[in-house]
C-alpha cells in the first residue's frame, strides 16, 4: 500500500527535508573551514581581528597601536632580561629543539606543558626553563679580526646568578623597546579573549607568537603580549546631527573665575627646602676608580653596549672599582672569565674578559684590589658594566669621571 505524505501532519512530512538541508549546510561549512585551515601559506582573511563592537572594520587602526614583531637571533632565540623564548624550526620536536639549544628535553617540555616527543609547528615559540647563550656576534668598534663574543648576552646570563633584583616594569628589550608581558594560557581562554584582556589586536597577538591560521592556543602555552606604542583609536566617534560639526567643549573659566592662588614673593626665602631627589647613585660620581688603565675603544650604548670596553694589554691587573663582595664568578662562551661585584646601594659592577681570577665567590674586596688579569685577545680589552638594583645598566662614565 502506498502511503502519501499527506497522511502525516505537515511539520512531520517536512522534517526529513529540513534535516537533509541542515546536513548539507553543515558539510559545506565544514569543508570551507577545512580548506581555510589547510591554506596555511595563504594570507589571513581580512577579518575584524580586534573584535570591537561598532560599525566598520577597525583592524588597521588597532595594528597601529603595537610595535613591530620582535626578530629572534640566528639560533631562533628571543632574549629579554627576564626570560628567553626559542622559535621552532620545521620538523622539530620538543626534544630536538632542546638538544639544539643544549637543554634537557623533559625540562623544556614541562615548562611548556608538553611532552618531549610532541612535534612543533614551524615558528612556534617555547619558553626556555633557563638562559642559553645567544648566537655570537662580532664586537663592534674593535679592530678587524677581533674575537667574536656576545658580551651583552654573557653578562646578562651571569647576572642571573647574582640573585633576584627588584621588579622592573620596563626592562630594555631587543630593538630598544620594552620587555613584553608573558601570559600563560588558562583553560577556556582563546587568542581573542586574551587580546581583549590586554587591549591589543588579536592579529598582533597572533603575529608576535607565530600562531597558526586557526589562531589556536593551548592550555599552559606561554604567549608574549605585543608592546603597545600608543592607545588604540576610538572606532566609535561621537555622533552628531547631519550638517553639524563636532561639538566644541566649553573653555575653562567661561562661567566661573579661577580660584585665588596664594603666591610667595620672589624675594622671600621658602621656610623649608625640600630634600634633594634620589638620582639613583649618579650623585656618587667619581667614587669608583677605573678597573684598568687604558683607552676606551667602545662607549656605553643602552641598546647595543651595556658598558664600556677598555683597551689594555693582556696580563694587566684588573682592579675592583670599589669596595664590595664577590657575587658571581663565571665565564663567557669563549671561556673568558666574568666577575661580578656587589656594592653598597644595590650597585653591581661587571668585569668581562678576566683571566686568572684571584678572588673567591663571597669574598670581601677593597677598592683597587686586584681580582684577576686581562685575558688575551685581538685586541685585548676589558668590558666593564655598572648595574643598579634592578640589574638595569648605567653609564659607567657617570661613576668613573
């Protein structure tokens, strides 16, 4: 017997057709998303990445509010005073990246909530559990054929051994910017919610962290937050009626006069003189003595050279610039000794290129006491730094002249 669809109520008869329509729509959407995800080499679509409410796409305006993406060194390492991250190469696993950087695979995996055998996406950033030496770069300002040594990285690594300093909200970073904030992804968070929490563009967040085209983040992943260079423009201007200009604010004192001010005649001397401001130790200039006698072949530069390089013959005695205690004895990638002394007021002096270190860690030293000799080099020189309690570098000439 043939049963017509009219035997059943109209909604029931239409149900199979509706289900088939929804199934076809789901397949089409799924295929489109898979195709978009698969095209990892294609540029990201022109979406409104900052997800702000209001009319219009504000992607470009939000991008202008953050600095350019930081560039890692030849080893794929991004070095900041407070931490380091490494960028994965194509085909690497957590274990192979750790081996390349001289780290323990299990330690690197635990730091990033991963397993040592987990594969990594090309460009993915992992937080390093401890500092590694950056790719060596030639020392600028020395004679041709000078020894290639990354003094800044060596000194920064040695400073980590000197113990924690006070919190530094705006530490120097590669490129002269600020050290980015680290964010550890919690369960349920997405790239979009994290970007909104820090008031930055999700596109910038994805770019700085080399996220995939799907913008996926995982629980326990460490992200760096793009450094803002200016407040993002307001995408929603104050509406005005057609034909009217922007509203003009009322000038101050338009209705009420300014309050009376009690001024002191210039001839009268103030009753109390305010205390002198704390100049962070700069007023103690000339308290320290030169660690070696010689010509300065490379001056201080906050971005490129965190101290000064003093030319001296190999074997010349290196002397403590001031009285203090030995905080660190270490060495750089070329084996040249590094000595760090701790002084009053939280100051640290750093000596790089010391051979035959003659003091022990924890020992007390007096001003002018020999702590070693200038190591051999072409040319031979001593790198000397002064750091404050935050481990920020200071111009040594303000203390030596």
